[in-house]
C-alpha cells in the first residue's frame, strides 16, 4: 500500500551501531543531541529474509490471525481523515484544522525551541482516537510533536484498539538537534516528526513492553517480512510461537501501520541495541520511499 521498495538512500555502519548503541533511544531518528545510531541495515536485512518469507507463504494474515486468536489487523477499518502518505504532506494550518475536525485534543506549543524548527508544534492533551499518550521522560519539551505525527497516531489508533490498547507510554517525540548518529543527518525527532513508543497498555490484559515482548528479534531480519515492490502486497506475518503471543500482537500493530504507510521510517529491536526497548515511528514528508528495519 504505497510502500516503496527503495531502501533509505543512505546506509550506515551496522558494526558501528553495535559499538555505539546502548542508550535508550537512538536511530535513524532517535538519538538525542548525543547522536544517533545507523539506519542502514539493508545488507543484514536482505541476508535474513529467507526464514521470514518462508513462513509468510504458509497462510494468509487473516487465517493465521484467526487461527491463533490474534486480532485481524488488516481487516480494521481506517480512521476518518487523512491516511497514509497524505498525512506527511499536510501543511501546518491544514493539519491543525484536521486535528479540530477529528476531535483530537491538543494545545499549540509556544516553546521557543520548537519555533521555526517544528512546522506545527502541538502537545496532545487527551486521548487520541481512544489512545492516551503518556510521556515517560522528564523534559516536557519532549512531549511536543509536529501536528502530522499526531494525525498519524490518530490513523494508527484503530489498529491499536483492535488489540485492546488504550494507552501508549513513549520515550520522546521532539528532541531539538537530534541527529542520526551514523550519518549526521537530522533525525525525525529534531523536527517533532518521530516518537518512540515503549509500552502499549491494554484493558484487561498485561501491558505489552517492547523490551520484553518484541520476539523474535533477530538482528537484521526484516521485522515485517520482505518489503514488497510497488503495487505488491506485504506478506502475511507468521503465526506466533508459543509464549510469543504478545510479540505477535505488537508486531501486528507495527507492521499494519507500515503496510498502511502511516509512517515512512520504522525502526524496531531488529535494528540495533539502541532500539531494544522501543519502536521508532517517523513521518517523513516529501519522499517516495519508506524504510523499516
Ligand atoms: Zn526514535
């Protein structure tokens, strides 16, 4: 669904990642001012595709989902409003109008550090399409996000709700000056276009914690199976191994967001140690590619 087969047009140094990783957040867009880890795991991702695609061919997503009792994420009706890549292209005034139209509660951020850097800085002030957003850190500035990221979260919400999720606890959104460690490029966090969910709290069930529950997490393996060519469909996810049901739910929620092109860059625990405890999801305007690893 609009995802491009093209890899991100810069490649990092996976070995370097292993050495420098280890802080709570870094990534193609994660790292704070202290820097970021490499995004370019294309080589290793390619090398680990066989097992994913083999199991993927066994059955359809719906069939495996229903057989295993997991939510059928592909069947979830889209949220109203803009979706997919169109979210990334919303102009600031139009984006804020969309927030109002969709009843997404927000305040405009007046923080000086966001001025001129985050095109439409906002702070969510209540549940977004049924999903509460809770910031785990201490610096209030990191709660600020660009309006487009908030719209993308709104579009993700029905998928999350299908798994019973009512609250996301995240590690940060806007972090001024954040750079991709390996390349020096500006991180999505530096513009408020990325955030890092760690905990997915559910009604009547234990929270899903990326650190504990993202399983399996084979380094370099494509988290959602092999990214399809334009016009092709993503492979279905394999059914979960015993004891990895939460991991399958987590992966299902993330991979469905990728399939619907709500975020153009997604970095998971497959990528490096710096992403062991969260999933980095990022809206990227003005590109015709997507990347996940
Ligand atoms: Zn991040």
